[in-house]
C-alpha cells in the first residue's frame, strides 16, 4: 500500500485549488501528494460568480464581468452600480484547466481516477479505501459530500437549489452590462424564490430559477418557471444551449467538529459555504491560502476554526428563513433598499466592522430576528 504525505479527496473547486496552491509553493516540492476523483474531466459542469473590489487572483480566467446588478421584488426594483466592486463569473472548464496546468508540472503530485469508498484513521495514519485499492497518508483533505449536518436538529438546514438554462436568441435581447442578482417578481408560493440572470452578451444569457428552502422540486417545476419568466419578458424565440443544476446546503452546522489533526474537511464539506447566501468560491480562495500557511507552520490543522460573529448572524438569518420561508423576499428587498451595496458586500464577505453590522441589522424587519435571538439565548 502506497503512503503519501497528503491525499486530497475530490477534484472539484476546493480540492484542486488546494492542490494548485501546494504546486505553486516550493515548500511542498518534497511532499508526496495524491488526488483522487471518480471523474477525469468535469468539463463546464458549473459556473462560479462573486463580487470583488479591484484586481483579483483569478482575473486571467474571468469569463464575464458586470458593473451593475439588478434587484427586484413586488415593491422595489433598482439597477445598482456596484463600483468599486465588480461582479465576476468563472466557467468551471477554464478554472479546471488552469489548476491542472500548474499541478501537472509537479512530478510529486499524482492523480488517480477512482471512487473513494471510505477513509478512517488507523493508528497515526489515514487509510483511504477506493474501488481500485487502498492508500495511506499523514493528512487527508476531504471535499466529498459530508452529510453529518442532516443527522442533527440543533441547526436549521435549507438548500439553495436551482436549475439554470443558458439560452441564445437570434436578435439582440439582453443588457449585458447588468446582472440580475435576485428578481423576486416570480410567484413565491410560500418560499423564497427568485430568478438569477447573467447575460453573457446581447444574445446569450443564463437564467437560473433558484429557491432557498428545505425541499427540492420536481425538475418540471423549475423548468416551467423559467419558461414562464422568459415568456413574461417577451423572450419566445430562443435555443437552450446548456443547462446546469445544483443544490447547496445552507446551514450553520459546525463542520469543523469532525476535523482532526489527520483529516480535514474542505469546501462545502468543510462548511466553507456562506450559510446565508450559498456563495462558496470566494471563501474557498481565502481558506485554501490559510490551510497552506498552517501546513507550512507545522501547526495542528484541526485548530483552524472559522466561527465568528458572522456565524451567529447567519444562524439567526437561517432560523428566520426556516420558520418563515415566505419572508425571504421582504428581508432581501429591505436590505438592498436601505443599505449601500458596498456595506452589504463587506458584510457578506465577513469583513464588516460593528458599525456596518449595525446598519445591516437595522435595515431588515426586526420582529422575527428578535424572536429567533431569544429562542437561541434561552434554549
């Protein structure tokens, strides 16, 4: 059985980004690294979008940017200039290519195409069993789905679930300078439902019908909602050129509880998804840097914790949304109506100060949040 210094389970965004950072640092040149994944080519299986101020690390692979965003519900709609921020989109195929181009320059990094069955600590090593064979390592970084959050009731669990259509029209149809963040004009049906639209050019756009709720829908319900939305916008002559779908857990469950000095969960499996929004890519960028620094310092990686005041803010938000799922439109519209977008972005990036936190907190209806706070304090 071959032994490694590090094994990375899963070659998605977090696994590859961590491997990329290791391959980019001379410290790891004498370390043996193995990446395991059941897929050899994931292609354009998803898109990642995020806001960022100024130049960023991934600008060389950005597919599209927007300087304005559109927000709408039944009582408020506005096109918002987000300067000095910019909304950026990366297509996964380009990202994977950049990661592998660097990783493949290192002879100490291996990739094996196989499915992981399990991993566990045996003495001071981690034993990883796959459909091909078993491997061992000093440390394992796991990005494969971690369903432990589903086996508890201390923290609410919602899903950000969606189906998206990339459509192409025959004539110029879209304003490709503006991304639609949230259009709550769609029927809410007792949930938090919105349309998310990213125009790539004047004839191509991604339409995603998205929910923040506990239960997934039948595929036909998402697709019917997109069809109806397009019809309402007067878009009837179009071709569906690509589709995508996803379901991202939204929970304040502490995923770090299962981390040890030998096994560390990363990505969504490590709780790197922002619980209140479902955004993960920006946090993965930050946290993979942190992990590399920890490894180089020789410190125990299990001590890496990310719980902060923002964790508690997210917890209260999810408590409210879980018990009043129909209130999402009101909460978000109040936030965008009363608060500067720069303050919102700093808050959601977990970089805001207490005064900015206060502005955010006082911008949303307080009744349900006060109730959620008292329930948490006196449980």
